[in-house]
């Protein structure tokens, strides 16, 4: 394993006040988002949309790395240039989603298991040649009346750890993403207990599978109440619960933590990231940033709506949302910024 190179990539991904852009929606997920906005669910429209994203002016000022999907890493702009080439020219590191999505977990009603280890070595070798230098695997943990079970947490953690060591051996930085879903009406306290258990289990498995903590990035959920919970806690409460949990669970050797947004509004995702930096700036051993998909893309996707004449406006919104999150990473976000984001 070439640890120096993994450490260097991880450091670049977490540099300054930038964050990651998750643009790795699977065909199913992308089509679901398109359908809601009456955008045609075809390969060409998915290509057009990703073309819009990679060609967003100034994107590289806010984004250090972009996570692509298998279809996307093979696609090109309308004038025939591979998206990966555009990203590299901008100094944005290309990454790749390598899990093959979460599916119902046999024997565990209501829970999910993520697949994708078969042939992973070969796929990684190909992605490396195409320019990918980091990867992502998302495990899904569901909070319900009788879930999550320790059986599903352990199985998902084991697979995350196997994926991570295989990536490191291939010279690719693994983003380890155990997502505790926001779906439901559970309290912030429940999310905290589950996330605590999940992270301890994941780091235990990472250790057992000989993953080098210095050469990986964690992509976790924030500790938040369920989306339907009666009590919606303040950004400060979310920040305290989240960082106090990580301080107990995430080794200091891990260079970076980059949040998923998980269905939070773009504004809340920024406000909460900001609160963590304001309250814990000097107490965190790792760099802390964003790796949002919906919370960065949604306003731009809605503005675009599949229409060429809206591309420029949509790109402006995409850049603004990414920029606002860099301000949050500096701990300087204010709600005022939402009105006049870019000075
Ligand atoms: P969201 O920010 O929309 O949760 O997506 C992040 C991601 O990469 C999910 O795997």
C-alpha cells in the first residue's frame, strides 16, 4: 500500500475551506429526482445535467473533489471531452461510487445491506486508469421500531471495511459512508445512540480489516432528529451532539470527515456545518467539511428543469450553494448570506 500517496490525496480533498460534491446518483436515484421535476429520464438528459455541473464556472473555488457514477465517469461534454478531463483541468479530483446500492437485507425485515464487492479489484483498476483517485461506498442504517439490529450494523460495517482495504491496496482513498437515515419521527437522542453504535462498529471493523486510518475519509450523517420528529433541535444542539459523538468514536488519525446531507434543506445543512465550526474549531483533530449531493444540487436541478435556456442560472445557483458551504466551513455563515450569497 502506498500510504504516502493516499495521505496526500486525502489531504488535498480536505484542503482549505473546500468540500466534495457528490454527483454520483445511481441511474435509479437520478431518474427519481428527474421524474419529480418532469425532466426526461434518459441517458442523454443525465449527461446534459452532469455536463452543466462540471462546467459550472468557479466550481473549483469551492469543490476539491467530485464523486461520479459509473455511467458519468464514461460520459463527455457535448463537444466530446470526458467529464473527468474537465474536472482534472479545474484541479478537482475525480472520485467514483463503487457500491452497487443498498437492497433489502435477507433475514432482516426493514433493513438494508449494500452490495458491490464482487469484481471490485478489477473495477478499481479500471477507474484508476480513468483518473479516479478516491471512491465511495454507502451503507444504510434504518431507524425503526425494532431496527437497527446489531446483525445488520455488523454486516454493513464488515463490508465497508473490506471495500476500504481493497481501495487502499488499489491506490484509491476510500470514503467510508455509514448513513443513519433521517427518515422517521425518532428523536435526536435516538439518532445519537444509533450513530454512536454504528461508528464504533465501523471503526472496529476498519481496524480488524487493516484499513489505514490516515488514508481514508469518513462520510457520516449529522446527528439530527428524524424528519418527522415533533421536536426539531437547533443547529447548536445538532453541532454539540454530532461533534461530541465523533470525538468519542472517530480516531484522530482520520484526516477528514465530510458530511452527507441526507435530505436536510440546503440552508440547514449549511447552518449546522457552520455551528460545528463555530463551537468546536480548536477541539477537532480532523478536518470537517461537506460532501453533499441534494443540499448543493437541488436548487440548481430545479432551476434547470431539463431546459437548455436555464443552464446559466442553474450553474449560478450550484456555485452559490457550494460557496455558502465554504463559508460555513470557515464558521462565518449567516442567514443573511442566503439573500446575497456571492458578493
Ligand atoms: P446527500 O447529500 O443527498 O445525502 O447525498 C450524499 C451522498 O453521497 C449519499 O450517498
